[in-house]
C-alpha cells in the first residue's frame, strides 16, 4: 500500500484508473483503521486513540508531491500520509496503538509514544546515518500543539544550506538542496506563538517549506471563532504573500474534499518550494472529523446538528467515492468490492497486531505463574498467595504490570520463607526487570560510540609564545578553528553574525566564513532552537546561540519537548546533536544575571548541561561536543569574557571532558562544590577562611548533566567530612539537584560530620546594581560565614560565635 509519485504525463485510462483506485484504497484503509482503532480503545485494548479520519484526501495529494529526501514535520492526523509513503502498515498502526515495545512492530517509537505520533528511521542499528536522500523522511511527532513548527524551519533551512555550501559532504543528506520540508498543523494550533514565529522566520529566510493547515473549524470543542481572527488563517496571513517587489510566501487555498484540485495544489506547492526555494502555505479547508477529536469524548456534545450533517455530506472519502463513480472511473460495484475487501484486510491485520503484542506477554505470564505456584506450594501463607495467583490467572489479556505486580506482591508473603522456589521467583523478578525496564528507559542520551562520555580529555597546551588574552579571544580563535575544520558547522543567533556576538566571541568570523555559516537571526528564541534541531536532523552541526541564559525560557519549551525527548522517543532512530550556546550567571538585574538552572536541569533531561568556569573550559567543551552526537547546552560565564586567560596553542584540539569534576583547590576541612562564576567568590572566601585556619577543598562541577561520573566529590568528602554546595540559583533549584546527585548516587552520608549545607541566592530574582547583587546572590562574605558557622557548631571554643 503506497502512493505512486511519478505522475507520468501520457497516462492511459487504465493507468489512471489504477492510480485513482490505489489512492481510494489507501484512503479507505486509513479510515477503517481509525474506525477500528477507536473501538480498540473503547473496549480497553488500547489506552488512547487520536486518528486521521476526515483528513485522508489531502494527505494522498501531498504524498504524491513528496519525494525521496524530503522531510515531514507534522502532527497526529497524518496517518494516511504515512501509509501513502509506505512508512506505516496496518499492523504497525495497531501495534502503535497497543504500545508494542518491539521496534519491528512499532517503528514509530517502540511503544514509547501514543499512537498517531509518527517517525521514520534516520539511523541504523549502530546509530549511524542512513542515506536520507534515498528514503522518505518524517521527523518524530510530539504532542504539544504547534511545537512541530520550529524544527520544520530548520529542516527546510538545511536544504538552503546544502544548496549554497558545496564543500559539505552531503551525500547522505541532500541532493543540491532540492528537498522540501513539509509541515502540517491543525487550524486551532495556528494560534500558538511558535506558529507565527516560524511563519515569519521562514519568510525572512526564504526556505523551501510547505505548511499545510488542516482546517476542520475546531480545536477539540472550541470553534474557529475563538481561535483565529476572521476565522480564517490564510486571510490573516495575506500580508506574507509575496509580490513583484517583496519576497514572501505563496499562499494557496483548497477544499479538503476536492481530489483534483488537491493534487494540482500540492504539485504546484512542491515545484515552487523545490525549485524557487520559497515557503508556501496551503490552507486546506472544509475538512471534517467523522469520529470527533479523539477517543476522549464525542463531538455530538459541542457541534450543532447542522454542522454534523454538513460534515457527513462533505466527508472527503465519500466525496472521493462519488467523484470516482460520477466520472465513470469505476462502478459502484467495483468500489463496494474494494470497501469490503479493505474491511477484511484491516480486521485481519489488527488481529495479527494484537497477537504480536499479547502473545509474548501471555508466555511471560505462564512462566511467572509456574514459579509462583511452586513457591506457594511450600509457603506457610499459601492462602494469600493462591488468591494473588487466581487473580492473575483470570486476566486473559495481561499486561506486564499485572504479572510483575503479582510476583512482587507474592514476595511479601514469602518474607519468612527460605526455599529454592522463593529464590527462583526472586531470580525471575530481577531478570524480568532487567529485560523489561530498558524497553521503557534507554536512549535518553546517546548510547552510540560517539557519545560524549567516550571522549577523553585533551589538555590545553601552553608554550613559550602563549599570551594572556581576554577570555573571549580564546573562544573566538577556537571557533575559527572549528569553522575551518568542520564545513558542516553553522553558528547563528541574535547579534551573532555582523558583530560576532554581543561579547565578540565570534568577531570577524562572518566576514571570514560567510553569512550562511555565521549568521544573525531575528529575536525568536524558540525558532533559533528549531533551526538547530531541524538542521541537526539532516546531518549539519548547528551551534544555536541564545543571547542570555535569562531568555532561554522562550526556547525552553522546544528544548524540553522536542530536543530532549528526540532520541528517547524514537528509540534511538533519530538524533539531533545540536549545541546550544548561551551565557549566564552574575551580571546585573532581574533579567541579566539569572542562573535559573534548577528549572533547566529538570526540564531538559536528555540534553547535557555544561557550565564551564572560564572560556578555555568552554572552548574545550565545544571541541568535545563536536566529536560527539549528544545534544548539549553550554553556559558561558557572562562576566568572564574580559578576564585574562592564557591562550592555548592547540586551539580546536583541546577537549574538556563531560561528567568529570575538577578540584581547583585542595583542602582538608570541608568540601565546597560549585560551578561557573560563583567559583570566583568561593575562591575569594577560601583565602579568608585560611586566615581562621579553615582549609577548604574546592570542586568545580563544570558538568551538571552528566554529573560527576567518577564520584570524585564523595572521595573528597571522605577526607573532609563536610560538604557545602554554593549555587546562585534559587533555594531548592540547582543546589537541590546537586545534593540529590551526591546523596543518592555517591552515598556520602556515612562520611558526614556536619549537616550538608546549601548556600543559594534569595528566592527573588536578583535586584539591579552592585548592592542588588550583594543582597540577592551569595557573596564571598556569605560563603565565609556559612563555613565558619559549620565549624562554630562543632568547635565553639576555637570558633566563637561570629555575629
Ligand atoms: C500546547 C498544547 N495545548 C493543548 C493541547 C491539548 N490539545 C490536543 S489537540 C488540541 C486541539 C488541536 O486542534 P487543531 O489544531 O485544530 O487540530 P485538530 O485536532 O482539529 O486536527 C488540543 C487543545 C496540546 N496537545 N498541546
Ligand atoms: Mg482543527
């Protein structure tokens, strides 16, 4: 079941008929999947269903225009398209609905995502790139409405980059930039900020992007009158239409049930985007939702009878059927035979998918039951155990939770036993966890041979000619080396191009490497990240700059929802090794001094978070990351660009390792851990503390995710027996994360002679000016006093109360 997309001109009637009926078959198959899919949820076999019924026809027209190398970035309505490009079979559709954890059965996510979230595989089993130009590609869907848009921009921009930069090895990614990035979005989701941000950015960048709006007038229960000005998105976007004087969009409108016009429209859009490299918006209206929004409710509750009647008569599949018959392409009889056969085929495939999903679990249940029964036989509390066994036995369609939960509950009744049968049951539980848990928990971070934790440190080399320079010069000269060595690296952000970033870490590099590689963007943090994700998905190595850490919040949703879940949600079948560059910590005022790392750390698991204390360390992180396939964020110290550092001779080569802490001062009395700019305050305090005979050890964490993989902090606490965490985030922010890492994973509590302490900023954002900083963030005086107080508590005579 797959569309033909070589539309030959001199087509015979028979060929034409075959093609039309093939399209019809796909449309009706997809519909039947939606209908049966809903039933599977309502009968409890699947948990949730959201389907593509009512949107079949435009997706067939789109699939005909979609070529090898092209990319989709869409949403949960696109099952017909996925079927039409040959990337979703009926069985796979149902396997996804059931949550089959075998990637062979559910190639979309191995059961990690709910059905209706589609993807294709860009990576082979060793996480190496497949040749994306020889296959049809879909980036992986996410649920937040509109969040597919930022990455769409990057997917389209990659074509522009490949067309213009010919020294990149593009063999696996592009054929002269001829690929189109196709987006889909629901009418209601166009209200999201990221939609407008993306539309504007693509108009500015003039990239080959075609956005289809599937307009069914509703967003769940909410009518277009509450969503869209004039209830018409293409009307509202008219100002983006290109004209003889201005570049812009081509905006097309088409009715979602008009087969012929749909095909013409998609062919036109494809040509425009592919050849002219311009963005196109297709507003597909008059679409319907035959079964309502999802399995969570019924649309009869909020649609008028009139609307429901209209939806019935404008159902695109019905209209297609009528068109075929009234144009004498096939008889009603022929079509009815097709309909009947499809019903049988879908039903059979559904049953097969259910068998594939449920049989292995049934076998697991039987194996476990055997062990449970043996363990019960000799147990003194066998009555209770038999009850649990009986409850499990009657579950004919068990889930793994049912089996494992029963086994774990039985163990509670075997606490006092000491039998080989009990040991066997314990062995089974442990082995089951070992086998099953990875199905749900692997691949949050890269597990390939290129993972960043595999890359060893290369120390900076200094020689007789090494000079002391401003920190930003080290960054700049290192970026120069990076850009000259790696033609696929692109750096972009606000003020990144012409002036070489606000702190001149890229000074002169646009002039040297051109506007395509070092570029300015609009003020639009979410789509800066989207550009990065999309381009990284197509083999480029983007470095996306967010001007200040404080403005990361605008980008955080996309990093959190898209980038950080990508590798996990595709079961390692896609990667976007994007590097996010930003600067933060300690400057001035509420929005230029932030260190809201607690929020970041908790929201972007899946992305490494690196916090170098100086520019040499930062440059070393960039060098490490470019050899790896792990997305990461690097936070440079805002107040470090003008501080002097010795410039290494091996620029572009030295590497800061990830997950490795560094002891920057040895000491025996207490361990202080911190990171970034705050370390300078800690170092200052350490000098004062020496004056009162307290010799602290200072550890630079430098890599928050991953965290101290060699557990060096615990080794330090073994010697000092005291721990202070200094952090400029709010109380309970990054400091809580750090303490959790140390307590949970390094088991230090037995070695502590004092309560572990945390010194953080105040709960409010830092006030402006030097005094604002002093009264908001930890100061050297605060560090001194906290450490002193810890010693006063233990040795009140030697350390009398300070104040
Ligand atoms: C950011 C976000 N807010 C809310 C939701 C819940 N939600 C899921 S679909 C949907 C309606 C989307 O309507 P539309 O864009 O018109 O697409 P349709 O389902 O009608 O095809 C909503 C509100 C969500 N998934 N993401
Ligand atoms: Mg809608």
